[in-house]
């Protein structure tokens, strides 16, 4: 009987338990579950995933794609030499978003557009960017947007303008439970 107990204890000790599947951790800033997996950037003006690209996403556990939606640059009016920040190079969506992929709209903001906007125009610029991103996501059926990323090669003289733009965007996006990253 003691031999049976010892054998039973040895068998139980060597028994492998199935790992418990856990829910993805929740982002404390947005209260939205984080996506597990890898991420990549898509910095082309046409979103048209081919079969081999979809296979690449799957084989590398890509769950999130940061897609460049458009750039914000300066347009100079020939009539009165005024400068205004406008979207350029808007990405065209030719293929549907893969069902298991989260799209993160990404907007590149040029230093020239920040300088021409100045502090007093940051609210308006943030509103225009946010509205355009949301409209593009809806129009292209990209599913719920959890994050928007702003990218800029800011300098010491434009750092405060860029941070102010990020803050304004974050305040707007927070109302829709969207996180703004930079």
C-alpha cells in the first residue's frame, strides 16, 4: 500500500497541467483590452494586401497594423500667400481589412504644418485630423478604432506645438474611448 501511494504521488507530480488561457490585459488608459501579437507599419499610399502579405501577417502573429492614413503639410495660396495645413497623400483602401487585424490610423505631421498653424490654430487642426481619421475608418469599414497615432519629426522649436496637438487630439479621442499615441 505504501508503494501504491508513492507511485501515485510520482504520477501526480509529473502530470502536466493545461495552461490557463487568460484574457488579454486591459490598457489602463483606455479600459480597452490590448491586442496580443506583433505589429507592423504600412507606409504606402495604397492598402491592397496580396495573398503572400496576408500569409506573412499570419505566420508572424501580426495582430496590429499601423496604417499611414495621410500626411499633414502646408499649402500656400497663390492668391494671398497664406499658408494652411492640409491633408496630402491620402491612403486608398483597395482590399478589406483582415478580420483578425486591428488597424491603427497613423498621421504624419510635417514641421512646416506645425509652424504655419501656430498655437492658436492647434484646436482646429486637431479637430480636422480627428474628423478625417474617423471618417476614413468608417468609410473603409475598418472596424472600431482603439488607437490613433500621430507622427512628427518635431524639433526643439516645434516640440510644444506637437505636444499640444497630441493633447488636444487625446482629449477628443478620449470621449470615444480611443487612445492617442505618438
